[in-house]
């Protein structure tokens, strides 16, 4: 299976995980010139931007460790475009990471913040 198909499969796993936790999925794979956000969801009155990372083994670290400051900035800038374009009203905005190692899911809420 190629890398993109695996990515889609893991994102779908993350979507199902979030739905089972009561999140409402607003959009998947939101693209701008700054980058992409894998999942945009609503959790109560909070808008959640979710980055999904997966690895098949942890020999060189866990999946969440691959999200550096540059990637965080890209996600934040993409989120700003989404907020401007969709003019949605939420009490809070949060950036989460869903790290999938083999079939284990680690959901990290507030993984990083707006600068």
C-alpha cells in the first residue's frame, strides 16, 4: 500500500475515533497555500483543528514528535484562513494531534497554541 493510501486510512481511523468521542466533523483535508489541516471538528463550543500523524513503528520516536514549529506555523496559518473564510463563531479554538502508532491512538488535546 502506498504512503497516501495509508495516510487516508489513518485519517479515517482518526475521524471515527473523534466521532465516537462525540465530535462533529466539519471538514477534512482543508488546503490553502500555507498547508493542509487534516480534520476540522467541533467539540461542544470548541473548534478543533486536528493534525493526524502515524507511524508503523517507534524506532525513531513517536508520531507526534514529527510536528515541529514549522509544521505548527503552517497549521496555524491554514486555520486562520479557514476562520476568515467560514466566519464561524466558537467560544474556543484548539489545536490537537492524533498520533497513531500501529493501531494505538494517542489523542493530544491542546498540543500547541496560537502564537
